[in-house]
C-alpha cells in the first residue's frame, strides 16, 4: 500500500521533488567541487585499502571489494579520477532536473554503497535511505521534472522500434 501511494500519489510527487532536489544538490555540489578542486582518487583508494572495514571480531567485511580496490581501482586511479567527479555531477544534474531520475538514483546508490564499503560513513546512510525512497517511487519521483516528457518519449520510441523489428523479422 505504501509503495502504491509513493508511486502514484500527487502529494507524494511533490514531496519526492523536494527530496530529489536535496539529494541532487548534494551530488551536484560534490561532483562540481571535485571537478574544480583537482580531485585525485588514489589517496582515498590507498586509505580504503590500508584501513578496510572490519567487523567486531577484526575480520575484513568486504574482502571482495577490497580485492577490487587493490587489483583494479588503484592501478587505474586515473580512470576513477574522471568517473567519480563526472558521475557525481551527472547524478546530481539528473536528480535536480528530474531527467532519467531512476537511472540517476540507481547510479547514485551504486556510488553510495561503494563509499560505504570503502569505509566512508559521512552522509552516505541518509543518502542511501533517501535514494531508496526515490528509486522505489519510480516515475513519480521525476514527474515534476523533465521525466514528464522524457520517459513517455523513450517509451514511445522503444515501442516503435520494437514494432519495426517485429515487422522486419516477419
């Protein structure tokens, strides 16, 4: 029932717009700060590798993620120096404009969980909670935004493309 209200109710759409703008501004500001401030991911990656997240018994909790950081992320830090700031900026822009909102929030949540698994708490738990609400709301979260026009256009184009493919295969 709650999910139905979240996904269809007009009042929910208004509340989701405020949540979306708040989260979007935070992402946009973080990305812009990194782009203009000379971001280098290698320091963060080295810190996450040197001090991995550990459980109460002292064992490493996210061993697979730690292996990913050691074997892929750190040797390719130059890639992450581009992906992280631009990813944050574009997630923020998508949320602020309400354009491809669910895709933007999905990728924002991927980054949030990556930061948490690397040991950064900061505002990530609250961002994850708000992000899950936005993601669960689906189209309604971007209804007061560009999604009002973009999503129907994509659906119409995708259906038209599927019909042409079916006719060609017949």
